[in-house]
C-alpha cells in the first residue's frame, strides 16, 4: 500500500488556511484507502483520530524547534512512509524533516503555502536569506516536486521556480460536489442591506475598517447589517467587545464558524 506522511510545523484548525487544507487532504487520502499520517505541533493535543494525527511538542516555540522526542518520532515515521509531503518554510521542523527525508532517500513534495512568496520573504529578509544560503538551498535541490495553490503563487515565489511543480488549489470541483440541504440559516434581514464576511478574525483582514464603515453607513438610518462568520477564538472575543464599545450590536452580528 502506498503511504503518504504529512508534516507541518503548526496545526491549529481554528486558523483555517494551511492546517485546514492539509486536514482535508489527509482525510481524503484515508477515505481512498491510502496509508497516511500527519505530524505537527500545536497548542492543543486534542485530535479526533490519534492514529492519523500526531501533535508533538516544541523545545522552543519560536521558529518551531521540535523537542527531542518529536525528532525521534519524525525519524521513525519518515523511515516508514513512501512519500513525505512537507508544508511551509522558515522553521526548524521543516529543515529537520527535509534533512531526514533526504537522508533516507524518500520522495518529497513541498507545499510552500505562501511562505516562499516575495512579500513573505521581505519580512526578516536578511535572516531568511542567510538561512536559505547556509541550510535550505541544498535541501530544496533535493525536493522532487513543488505543490503550488495557484499560478500566482508559483509566479511570485522565490527559490522554487526551476523545480518540477503542479498546481492544485484549496477549492473543490463543483461538478463533483453533492449539496445536501440540512436547514436554512435565517441570518439575513430582508428589509436591510446585508453584508456577509467569512473568515478569521484578525487585524490583517480589515475588520476594523468594516466596523467603521458600517457605523458611518448607518448614521443616516438603520439600513445596513454586517454578519461575521468565523472561528470562536480570542480575536473574535476582542471584536465582540469592540462592537459593544462602538455601540454596533444591532448592526453587527457574530455567527459560529462554517467549515466545508
């Protein structure tokens, strides 16, 4: 049986993005009968399937330096699996995993998830440049294929353009998607102008601007509604408090996350 091992430095489903897409890949492979496993670190060790998902510890959380026990576990599992799929760059978990996979002559797929984007590399540029030249350059040369999420990600990525690649996004083929109607969510007011926002609660998402705009839009009348659907995390609680402080409870509605 062909086997696939997934490795990512941090795994938190409430953050969406890479962890959520990797979670779906692992579950999909398992449903098709492949032997598959995921190794990562995270704030919580609670997972639904401990045989498929292993959440270990970091010796140092910054840059994801794994503990000795996690390195031993990585070595054991990398030896066991046929294909090693490593996600995200610029952390010790990735470096150690690449080095072990190369040592044991495994086939390697790398998914940057935006970590090799030119704009991403601008952050701590000199540190990343030195780390790349001294360590990751030789590891990247041994990668068998790069998985990009889009043509844009491929075109904007540094250090990976000459590798064999394939492009598969995080979406789904709508023709193969069977929609099962369970219930109708009554979240929209028919007599109002409703604006729906789906995603994480984070300053980089521009939510502060949206709150300001709703407040200004309703100065001349109560016509607009902003519905925010996303993870139940600490950032969401902060925005709920901010909404109350701005006296926008009637204009801004918070709903639980929807994952699909």
